[in-house]
C-alpha cells in the first residue's frame, strides 16, 4: 500500500505519484490499480475502485490538473501524473454504523 494524491479534473480521475516511490515503480511495470477509502470513526461510508493508470507526459495536461488542485499537488518535478481508467467501483453505505445492527448497502458500477 502506497499513498497517492487523487484529483478529479475535467471529468477524469488523476493521480499524482512521487516518482521515487514503490507505487510509481509498480505502476510503470503493471498499470493495474485499486483505490480504497475506508470509513471514518464518525461515519460508515467507504469507496473502492479498480482500473488502470497511464502515465501522462503532456506538460499542458499536467498544468491543467495542477491548476485543479490550486497548485497544492503536482507542482514539483518528482510528482508524476497518471490518468486512471476506471473499470469498476463499489460504494458501501453502512447503516446503523457502530452498533450491533450495522448493515452494508452496496452500489456497484462496472465499465
């Protein structure tokens, strides 16, 4: 598991990944990716997606995605940009979170 910086820009999902990280090396050899956001202590909602990530070399496109973060991500040369093509997504809403009656409600999507 390696941290990435997801960005939604122009109707697409993008990732900034530090080019010295194991995740960067992993994606360069195998573009498959899975992202999972766990529920917080306060709420019972989580999200999981699968897809593949393509490294983007286009400086203009990178500039557009950096602008979408208001310059907080991707402004350094060591932050590589990847476009994510989503193959499937799963959203789970946990009812009665934190009780003995906790129950998941799933919404699934496949491309």
